[in-house]
């Protein structure tokens, strides 16, 4: 895929689940009007024109399929398919055979579903019965030959269950599995879900072990993506650099614009200020685009690419960006 400007768009806060680690704080059904959603979409097109870039939209929520205007938004994107591609980030439980057939018509780049481990752990986090409902959703997507990815959010509760997710993915014909660490945005209980240094190292080792096992199987069609912050330390691949505020923005369910859902610093609201103006003029977004290297990373050979690792985690813990990723094992 050609590098594009990514917009993660939370269409509403409506969701049929209430997951233990969900970033949605109130679970109230916040829902913009149709003309407001259209305005936001057009503002993104205006920003792309200003930057002379093509775009990609990740449609999410809440649960995007709970949004009454979901397929109307897809109609807009389909008309602009030469300019904007899209993916769907869903919990997977509402993807019936007919919904999968309808999604196929719009040619998504991929559909991502979330799984949090084996059946017991997943259903503890996502709700009883979701393990099997997710499987059926995946089956329906793969019947339509839709590229399907599983997202695994690593917490202190489940990080050792990544191999179970890989086994599940193989069983149901998933194309790709990827994972990143949980970001604590709330109270002490929330912080206890975040991986500490030792857990981070173990988690990365587990991921890489599974990736190597798959690579040895010539008949395997599943991939494990290890391109997130710090994962290059296991793969010897290029270091990941956070693009939040640069070529990634997030629109929340009420129209607030933030750099990333996991870095919920509100820089303005698109119902009152245009996206292009906020992108060009907001002080915090400008700071992110400077890609400053934290003081404790300045001597690291990966600093120019990595920029200190997972910026959202650093900001959540310290409320500033001048710290290296707490999970980093490289001594400078």
C-alpha cells in the first residue's frame, strides 16, 4: 500500500459490547447527525488536497456497524476510491453472512477484528460468548475473500496468550495477526493492565517466537506483523516511528480531533473549526511533527527512526514526550 494520510474515524460511541479494557469512558450513545458526518468527511478531503496526499480511513467506534449511517459513509468513500481507501475496525460479533456480502461490494483494504486470548480470557475481557461470535464473523468475512486481520491488545492479564490467538487465526483462515500494548488512560486499576518492563520483554519474545514458527512452515498463509513500537528489537527490522499528528489523525465520536485515540489530547472540534486549520496551526500537533528525540534516547542508533518508542504510552505515564518508552531494553 502506498503511504497515505490515515484518519481513524470513531463514527459513534454506540457498541453492542462493553469490554473490560475499552477506551470509551461513558459508553453513552454519542451520535453525530448525518450532515455533520458528511462535513467531517469533506474536511478530510480538503486536508488531503492541501497536503497533496491520498488518504486512508479506518472506520471504527464504539462498534462501527452500530452506526445507522455506516453504509452511507461507505457510499461516499466508494465514489472517491481513487483518492481514499478504507478499512473497518470491528469487534466482529455483528458480521453476519449478509453483512459480509454487503461489505465485500465496497472493497475494503482489510477488516480488523479484535481477540484477547483463549476463550476464557477473551470472554472475560469482551463478554460471554464473544469468542464464538468472533469466529463466525471471521468465517463470514473469509467466505467473501475479504482480507481479515486479528488485533490483540496486550495487557498484564493476557499477554502470554498470544500463541492461542495465533492458533485461532490459523484455524479460521485469518490473513494476519498484529498486536500492540495497552495504554493506561485512567485510574490505578487501568494502569495495572499495562505491561511493565519485564512483561514487555516477555511479550515481545512470545510474539517473535510465534512469527519464526510460522515462517518455517512453507504451507502457512498467516502472517504475524511486528512493526509496532519496540518490536523491531526482536525482528532486526526497521524501527517503527509514531506518525500521530503527522500523517495520522483521529476523529472522536463527538467531532473532537486528537492525534491518536491512545493519545487523547483534544486539539479542537471539527464542528466548529476545520481540520485543515487545526492540522496547520495547533501547537501540540506541530510539536509532534517535529519528532523530537527524548533526552535519554539521544545516543541510540535507532533514535532517528524510533523517536523514543510508543509516544502514547509515554504521554499517558508522564504527560510529556521527553522520555523513552518504558518497555525499551536498549541502554544508551
